């Protein structure tokens, strides 16, 4: 009997430690995701006003879609936000891309972490599949900033051929692939700023071996990590030599030129 009671006490202690461990981990994770970079509404509102005659957008619980008003979409761009950055911080870039003729899809990520839902594009597509009829026959590109780019590369490797849509290429902004896409047949574009103080360049250089054959790299002079979105300057980032608006416009021009090269 004493042996049985001792075993029960040991089991209760183990269970208590496990429960406390889970609760502690959950509290820590909740605290971690509760601290994130907020969107700079001034830049976003100014961009929206500037391009209101060229772009319209609508949102639901899954994210926001941007449509060109004055032309039929040339291609579709799905953009995964950077880690711990409010997804709406990328609206200014989406407005600029959409004004150049792209249907842009910006998913809202759980906890502001794209790695928690790498299949966000499938969720948005399935919830509004009828809205994407106008995208029939167009090339789809998956893009991402920082950790969002990592999540995008994981999606393309994990769900290649089995997702809601087939993607023609991957666009990384201040990011790097963690999956081997060298034999994927995807087009690949990497953009980063030469003043970036956040991007791990060692990891970036090692990732080159994972790039597809059809790859291109563009470095923005005076650009930084944070200015692919509009959320201020991230801790540890470099000192920019260009404005946030200038980097967003240059980024949109680079992406537009690269996508358009396919049809030449």
C-alpha cells in the first residue's frame, strides 16, 4: 500500500511539472507574440490616397486583396508578412504593386507569424475562390519579407503541386530560402537593401545553393530591412539612405520588371 501511495505521489508530481511546463510555455509564447511592430498608418494612408484612382481593396478575417482599377491584372502576387510585423504594414507595397497591374493578396497571419500558417494562401483562396475567377490563366507568384519569405519557401517545397494554386515563382525581400528549390523549375527573385542590419548574411549566402536555376538578385542601394514594409525601423537595422516611400517604389519597380521579363 505504501509503495502504491508513493507511486501515485510521484505520478502527481510528474503531472504537475508537465502542466506547469505547458502553462509556462504558453504564457511565454503569448508574451512573445503580443510584442510586434505596428503599421505606420501615415505612410499607408498617404499611399492609398495617392493611388486611389488606380487601386481598390477589400478585406475580411483572412487578409486583404488589392485589385488594379484601370487595367486587367497581369499576374497575381501573394505576399507573406515578416515575423512579428502587423500584416497591414505591407499595404503600401501592395498598393504600389497593384497600381502597376497586379492582383495582390496579403494574408493575415496568426500571431503575426507566417510560419504558424504557411498555407495561408490556400485559406484565402478557398474562402473566396469565386473572387479569383479574373485570375484564371494568370501566373501566380509567392512572395515574402524576412521570416515571411522563409515560410513561403517552406510552402512551395511542402505543397508543391498540391496547393490551391500552382506558383510560377518565388520573390524574397530581405529573406532566404530554407528549402531546396534548385530543381523546382520556379523563377526566383531575391531583393535586399545594402544597408540591411537584420538579414543574416551568412545564412543568406549559404542559401544560394538552394536557389532554382532561373534566379535573379537585386540589391537596393541605401535600402534597409524594415523598409519593405511600413512599420518604422526595426531594432538592429541599418541607417537608410533613402526614404521608406522610395524603397517601396523601387521594390515594386524591380518586381514588375522581373515578372514582365518572362513575357519578353
